[in-house]
């Protein structure tokens, strides 16, 4: 293959940044409140990526993430390689700037270190200036926490990345640039004698990619728009990172906001407009859909894993909990299959409140999602299923009735609703087993169906998936039981459900 087609990562790998070390490229992305966080993807050709791990085992402070927090956690990380170590910096909008580091991208990574405490500090990016030995950090601001936005603040940083050495200086105030708003996501570089900041503005739906340059880190900076939608279908093309290949080619990755699919990742060619010139991204500043592949060694086609047989009860790297996990949610055993405990909860009426939902990204292309489910829990009200989660959600699965029988159920909840409703007719599942299916069509329109042994049958109307705040829709596996006097104990588990043969294939 001599060309590639965008997006190169057709799912919600939000706010991507990347780095090259030798012949290897590594990419990370926002993970917000999901755990493990800070996904790490690897490629040799910038087109085919595999998920090789995560840099953040648990979110800290831990007590802040015992419940789902899709508007908090890891925002817009930056990945760099310095002093024979990988470094990832990110902003938690409620707590400040954190970093982790490791000798090997596959770990082990250090525990999160708080570089600077504060509300509203987001999108940090470090720079170690090899010419002077100085270290710097730039970050943006979240108005929702600080009352400030549309500006970038620069700091001198301790060379070991442990602290900032000053209170910070506003080095770009976009309120002073006509037409610019929501400046954020800065990535800091040194090139051709200039300090460069590549930063988006204009909002994720309709914005653009800007470039800023100055002879000194603290400015003054001049600006230029270097990537925008123009007459293409790629809305809001911005926020990403620049990388140079061993042969000297320049490339830029960025995201495109696609509603329920989240922020998918595009790869754009990039060049510099002569010595001392500005970067030119895409096709003279417009995003490309199809382009010549980077001049890099061949690599077999690859993509982040989705399928899972759950050997020994273990789940693959593609899965994330919706909050910091507790021991016992998923039990190891000798066979295949994911054994999820039916956790007793007072939030059984609303999956969006549950921390013990195991999720992965909704594919950006039309797909068929299937999984086998067996409900082993004997307690009335215990249930398990396959869900599409967002501001609204819908799920299909099995539930134990008060008479001891198991029934297939299909339920949904609207964005503003605080409880779910039936989405399809309940029916007996006498064996306590079912194969569940979701077919996703363009526009994230999801058709649910089930197979109780006689072939697949559709259930309920089409459900249009919705994003969560900052997060695309997610596929989820869950097991639960209601808590309260009518259902026995208030805490603990009420048996288990077993999921096997999880598959995603093109529709």
C-alpha cells in the first residue's frame, strides 16, 4: 500500500500527542475519568497503531474518582522523551499539573507527581532546551474552574520536571488577537532558532490549528493559522502534535470531533516553508483524506485490539473502568470468560453513575458488536448486560426475577432522566444464557438484538448513541444487583455474570 486514508485511528483517542524515539513512535491521549488512564499506542509507520499499555494505573487523589467523572481526570496530555526517559504531563482541571515518567514506554511508570497545584490548569507541555539546558512548561486554562481562558501561561521548570520555578507569565493572550477564542492545547517545541507553540483555537467543532513563534520563550509571539477545514468535510481540525521521522519528513496528528464517536485521529503531512518559515500542514493548510504514506519501513496492518476471550478471567488492554476499580469486580479463574461480580448498588437504576462498568471505545465505522452472557446470580434483581453509554444510554441483557426465573430485558435512559425505562419487550431466557448483538450504522445509530438459541431477533427501536461530556459514547459490560431492604444486604456482591467471546467486526 502506498497511501493511507484518514482517520488513522477511527475511535475516540482524544487530544493526541506523540513522540519518536529511534524508529518507534508513541502516542498518548486524554482518558478523563476512566481507569487505567493515559493509553500508550505504538507504531513504526505512523499509520498502523497498536495499544501497548497505559501509563496511569489509578487516578489520584483516589477518593475523587470512586465515582465516574467524565469531566475530570486526565485532560490533553503531552508525551516527551528526555534524559533517557519518557515523560507524560497532563492537567487535571480540579487539581493541577501532574507528570509520570518511565525508562520504557511499556512501563513501569512512576506514580503521579503533582508539579503544580491549582484549579483550571490544563493542557501542559514541557520543553527541555538542549541548547541552553533550561526547562520550560506552557499550559492553558479551563474557564469552568478558573474563570480564565483563551490564554497560554509559561513557566520556567525544574530540569527534573518536579516543580515550576516561577508563578508564570501570560505569553499568549488570544483576547488580543482579532477573531481568536478558546485558545488551548499548546504543544511546545524548539526549531530553527525559534520557540514554537502549536495550539488550537475556535472550539472542537469548528476551530483551527494555530502556530506561534518567538525568539524567546516568554515572547513576544507572532501567530498564524496553519490548518483549518476550508472546503473539506473535516470539521475543527486541530489539537495534536508534530513529529519528524528519521529521514527528515515532518508529520502532524490531530483530532476531529465526530459526535458520539468522539475525537478521531488524523495524520497530516507537514513541511516548513523554507528556513525561518512557518509550518504548512495538510494540503496547503487544508486536511487531507488520502495521502502518500510516510517514507518509513513497512509494517503489517494493525489497529488497537477490540476482541477478547478473557482468558483466565483477565480482560485486555482495550478495557477501562469508569472509575478507580475495587478488588473483586472481576474474578480470575481457570477458564475463559470475564466473571463480573453483581455489585450491590443503590444506583442500579442508572448505569451512568456506576464505577464498575468495563468499557471500550465505540468504533467509528459501522460495526457489529457481539458477546455471550450467562447470568449465574440467584438474587432477585441481579442483572448484567451489554450497553452503549453516553449522556443517554441503552442496554440489553439478562435479569433475575422475583420468581427466580431469568428474563431478557432491554432498557434505555434519556439524557435528562434519572432512571431507565423499558426499550423492548421482556421475554423468558430459561437457560440463563444469551448472545447479545449491537449493529452500529452511520450516525451512531444502534440496533440491538439477541439470540436465545433460535437465531438473532431484533429488540426495540434504533437507539442513537450520544457522547458524554468530553467523551465519545462507550461500549460497556456490567453486572449489578439493587441494594436496599427489599433486596437484602446494602453492600457486597450478589453472585456473578460471565461474558465470553466478545467480538467487533465491520458491518
